[in-house]
C-alpha cells in the first residue's frame, strides 16, 4: 500500500478546522514516494465531514497535473467497516462496461501523524476523459436527490428548475440548459415519440448497464444522485458514471445492514421507468442483467477479488487510528459480502422473468 504524506502549515490546518463545511482550498505539499507536489486541499463530502476521520479533495498546483490527473479524492470510508465497498463497486462498473473512476487504497499521513487507510479515487472530469482517450464533453454531477430525471422532487413537489440537483463539473451554463431540455423530453414526450427519439439523446445500452450495476450492488441512493452525466461530443449522447458507492453490498451509507431485496430489479427513477415501459428496452435490460449475473456478479467471480482486497487492507489495519474493528471482525465482514452476493443474485435471477 502506497504512503501519502501531506505537509500543511498549522495556520491553514486551523482554517480547515474553523469551518469544516467550507470548500475553500488551502495550500499544502503532498509527498508520494520521491515526488513532492504543491497542492491545495479541502475537506469533502457531506455526511463524513463531522466524523473523526474526514475525506479530502486534492487539487494539484505545481505541476498542474500528476499521472494525468488535476484532482483526486482521498475518501475516509469511515462508515464502511470493510473500507472496500466503494472500490469494489467502482471496479465492478468498470468490469461490466460502464465508465468508472479508478481507485486504490493508500496510507495517509498529515504532518507526520498517520491518519489511516484512505481510498484514492479519480475525479470524473475532463482530465479523466483524456487519460481514457475518450472524446471531450460536458460533465454534470448529480449532487442531491432532486437529480431524479423527473419534473417533481422526491416529495412530489414541482421543481422550480429542471436542472435542480445538478452541478457542472466541466462545461458551460448552456450545458445545464441542454440537460433541462433532456429532462423535459423524458417527462413530456408521448410513448411513441419517446421510443423513437430517446436514441438521439441517450446511449441507452450503456445507461441500462449502469442501472444493472446499481441494481446488483444495491445502492439505494444511486438512482437519483451519486452519478455523473457525460455528454460525448462525438456521439452527442449522454453517458452515465457511478459515484459514491460506500452504501452497497448489503449495507447502507450509515453501515446498517439491508435486506437483499431492498432495491427492486428495475431500480427506480423516471428515466428508467420510461425506458422499461417498452418491450425492446426491457428485453435489452434483461439480456444485460442475465450476462452480468452469469459472468460478473457471482460468488465464484467476486470471492477471490474480495479476498485479495481484504488481504491487502488487513496488513495495515493496525496503522489506522480511527478503526474500532479488530482483524477478526474485519474478516467476518467478508461473510456479509458473500451472503449478500448469494442472496441478491438469487433474487435477481428469480425476478428476471418479470421484466418481459
């Protein structure tokens, strides 16, 4: 596991502590092996900010990019006893053909003090597109649960703006307006027009793969936020990527156990509901999910992946001052994963026939 060391002037550290909800970046130095990089950093996340172990946003200054990235995230994974759910989920999406940020565990030190095991995650931005040799395009984050592809909020209140719940990561104001028109189309087109024209707006197959990934990993929050939209400049179509998947694989974002059938096989949001109204899209989704259940979401495939990741983390558990679990309880968490995969896959296989 790589060692990352951050050196920050105490006055800037005090500034961070003065208001943990402030997003203003402060200067620091990041040492990774033989590389010393000038950076700026801030706390990040919502639920995690008032926990003992906080997450960080890192923006490279000199040089402006490092290993092709301008920005990375160091996630504390504080509410996930396994420290693994985010990485396993993002890797799972990558495996099934959905654009997904890459990640790796690191040991973080700040001013000489070990802050524990963190998950470094790529920022989904224009630099990631360049690294993957993907066409440029606008990137819009779904930052709260109003990003449900609907005209209504989760409380069934009429939205004042169709772009509510979304924040531009890369692009222009006009890109939000274009997204608003897409959402209007989803909600106002008659069935016949929707079925004919949705292919002019959305990469439907990639979207259905994303739905299948969120359904398998059972991210309850993943259908109405915790994703980003990417408008491919060559195809002119929206694609979708996952984000923030610590509440998955049998637990929610607070670490509470969830029943294996908590999320239905169709997931839930307005766009998915409209797509799965049509038999051709339902059949495509059934094919995608069937293939994933056979080749990707099974105990025979995931068990060695989980075992390998747990082995890497276990060797460094004693260095994380914020972990309350022992090596024994950490190892027992594997059973939560294994039981969930078994029961969830059986539930999904049983319900495949309900799609047609």
